[in-house]
């Protein structure tokens, strides 16, 4: 039965893998509800509170080792199924993680206990937005790995922590290097599945951190082929869709990102979305909406971008995967743009919601979130006619993006500041800012964006633009 479950997950039959796991767990005496209610979640969290102690590291290092065969197999099965539950049901994931911790604290620890600590940390962050507490639980997973020296499990747990937890506290650029090394570690222990997941993390975090799109595009092509050859179908479909979005921004022609899937049934976004809907792959559905939101936003198709943002939000339940950061950012900027063109209070509400999110996240990582918060605030002030404050925030967004090495978001901040200047009648500064935006997009290798109309008359050198740019001396500085 365990082999059937593993085969189902590798072939992309996630529902089948989950159902098989719960059948086996029930046979081992670990039953779970088919749907997790709020009461179930609260009871699960309460069951963990009784194990809180002043020195959890000492308890992990010195508690007995798990010897009960049934409990050990239960831990192994829950360890295997946990990654798929975050794709299908975050609520069930917290029940699984709490049960893994309860078994570990009551009956003894095993290498698989590390997955329980990670999954619990992920649940605290994604469901309850408890970032600091979740981060501490994730670090305890590393303590378990230290105790048991489990090379076969270590890459998997570290990959999960890097993908789903580290973003909230550590510079996102560092995770790109981590994924590169973790991919090799996973291959060395024969974990092809998590080697593929690490590849996805490398691509996704590379994009979010502003890595070269040409490099990411080549990696997407190579990783898609690798996933096809190793039959990692759920990873392949994600990668093909991400590849299509990267190619659009990069302006690359002539390569079909969907051609790697040999049976020909998935040839574009629409086919991939239909597959996700048919198979219940909600995680893939969210990824497709996210990619289309990014593409539509950067090319100025704001109505389409908002449509994708709303579809993503409707599918994301209460989970908070890393795409949520990017989507919240772009949805907020899109909402403020639509608010200025349509004067709709709903758009302002959505934009202010994004600002609220980034203010809470920036408390935990100024590096990752400050520049995005500043740009959202600038757009908000622009909408409210507070032009001096808007100008200050645009400058702060540009400077923060530059200091924290988000070259693509530096370009975006310059582009939006340039649009602000054009609206305010500051034509020379508009041209200079658009030239700087163009140069940032060139560094990002987003050549597709350079074809936009707003860059066609930007031949002025951007050398005169400095991080502390002030435009207050030009005509039109005061509100009308």
C-alpha cells in the first residue's frame, strides 16, 4: 500500500496518494477527519501547547528515541503525505503536523519528527500569520536533524524550510544559493522528488529576487526536461507555466515551453488550467493565476491582472505560499492604478489591504518587504492627491530596491515614479526616470518589457538620476 501511495504521488495523482495515506494511517490507529473544522484545528494546537517548555532544544536532544513500530510507521507515512497536503488542504496539514509532534513528545523522537516541526511551523505562518513563532519551530526541525544525522531526510526538510519559512525572516537572495546546493544534496541521497522541488524553488526565488531572466529561462527549460524524464508530472506542469511567463517578460521567441510534455494534451495556459481543475490540483491553479497576473501587470494589462489576482485569491483559502507576497504586491499596485482610472472605492480598499499586509511583514524582514511597502504607499498617496508624500515614498522605494538588490523592482519603482511625473507635468524627470527603469529592466534581461510604448522615447542617459532624486523644483510640484 505504501508503494502504491508513493507511485501515485510521483505520477501526479495527488488525491490518490493522500487517500491511500489516510487509509493506511487509519489501519495503524491514527484516524483523521476528511475535512478539518475550525474546532479540529484549535484542538490540534491545544494538544501541542502542553508540550511547550523553556528549553525545547534540550528536550529534543535528550528525549528517548521512538521504538514503537506502529508509531514509527505512522510518522513515516505522515512525513510522506505532508508536502502534498499543503497543495490540497492546509487545514489538514496542521492536524497531521500536530499529530506528528504529539507522537514525538509522548513516545519518543525519530528523524521524521523533523518534518512534524517544519509542517507545524508552516501552518502557524500560513494559517495564523504567526511568523516569529513559526520561524522558531522551523529551527527546531534542524535540531532534530542534528540529533539523528539523517542524510536521507535532511535535504527534504531543509528544502521545505527554505521554500516556505525563510522568506519571512531572511534575505530572499540567500535562498537561491541554498536551493542550488540542496538540489545536489537531494540527488546524492536519491531523492529525485525533492531535487525537483528544490529546482522549482531555485527558479521561483530567483525570479522574486530579481535574478537574470535569461538565466532563469535556461534553467526552466533544463528543469522541465529533467522533470519529464524523471516522471515528476506535478513539478513539470508548474515549471512549464512558469517558463511561459519568463519567456514573455524576456521577449524570447521560437521556443515552446509546453513542447517538453510529449503527449500533446497540454499546449498552453488554458490546457494546464483545465488539467489542474480536473485533477483537483489547487496549488497548480494558484500558480497559473499567479504567473498570468505577473505577466499581465508588467505589460500594463491591468484589468486582466486584477482578474487573475481575484481568481488567485479565491483559490488560496487561508494558505500563504511565497507567491502570495508577489501577488499581494502586484494586486495592490494594480488596484491603485484602477482606482485612479475608475474612481472605485473597492480598488482603494484592495490597495490599502496590501499595504496593511506589507507593514506587518516588514516588521519581520525589512530587507525583503520595505521597498514593496514604500512603493505601495507612494501609489496610495498619489491616489489621495498627497503628491509630496508620494514623491518621498517613490524615492524611498527606489533606494530600498537598489540597496537590497531587487533590480526588477527598482525598475518598476522608477517606471511608476516616471508615470507620476508625467501626470504632474514634469516631462524631463519623466524621461530620465523611464530611462533608468529601462536600464534596470535591461539588467534584469526583461527585453520583452522594453517594447512597451512608455520606453520608446527614453534615449536620455539615466546617469543624472541618483537614489536621492528630488523633483520638487520643477513646475507643478504643488497640488492643484
